[in-house]
């Protein structure tokens, strides 16, 4: 099943008489169960592409079909609903609420979605156990390491059981050892069937993906399978 289908997507930013074309006719498909790295230098257009895939921005031209639904012309409310249901976000900054414990942080999306307290707790515990933090439910973010904070953020992104896990520079604030642990988790989630899209400028991080799409000057420069993807050893627990 095709989860993401972009057809000739352009994005133009305007400021007065000045125009900047961030994306120049990008066509891209991502299949269910893939782990894809979107790679490119600063200014390449990869962040704009991530924002469009994540329904955080609209294309100026072109068509976008997400999980079988044409989202190009949806209203803002419809886009917000689709975004909450279909996309789990993981960012470089963890965006954890400092006064909430781990369990409460992971419950936040479920609270907004109207789940009952019992459902919120059960689903949050399930995903926290999946990311190896079942013993940290009552800890505050200040009591966690950087890698643990990112795993909480990943758990939070998984609570709504999204079609895509969209990670923007997810290892940017982590040391190299912790980055390997986080990439191991992404690979494990992908092997369980989660579609993972990682936006990065780091070749070492892109090598963990099964497919690498390079963006340059607002276009897809290359799109190749990565049969020799980097593998991590062991599991998280």
C-alpha cells in the first residue's frame, strides 16, 4: 500500500515581490512498511518536504495523497484531524512537558483525541514498554538521559498508531552512542511494520534506512534502495 504519494509538488514562498521556490516539482512515493531517509544539506528543501508530508504546510502546486486520501484541498480542520490520526512526529528537540511525568507526557495526544483515562493509560503504557521505558512511568523529564527523552518522544508519537512515523533530525541533540540506540529503536519499529521517514543531513544516520532519497535545490537528486543498510546489534530493554 502506498502511504505517501506526491505528484509534481512545488512550494513557493513569497515576500512582497520576491519569490523563493523551495520545492521544484517533487514526485515521491513511500510504501507501507518502508524506512526512508530524506537527506540533503541545509537549504536543499528537505525540511519543506517534511512539512508538506506532515501536513504542516501546503504545496503551492501539485497533488498529495496520504493513506489513500487526497489531502491537497482539505480544510485546516480536516488537515489537523488527518495529521493527528495518520502522522507521529519526532523532532530534534524532545518537546516534553517538564511538569508532567513520562506516562502523562505520552498520554497528551490521547487526551486531545478524547480517549478515556483508562484507554489513555493502557495505550501509553503499551508504547512505553515497546520503547523500553516501562520502568520510567513516574519519572519527570529532568530525571532522564537524552536518549531516554527521545524514546519518550517516540512513544508519544506512536500512541495514535499513525500510518507514518516522521522524524526530523531525531539524533541531532544526542551523542553518537545514544544516536545508535535511537536508530536501533527506529529499525525495530520498522521491522514490526511501522513506516518510518527520517529527515537528516547526516550520511551515517541515513545509512540505517532501507532507502535513501537525496534532495538538492528543491528536487529529488537521487532515490535509491540501500541493500547494505547499517544494522545495529541487540535490542532495547
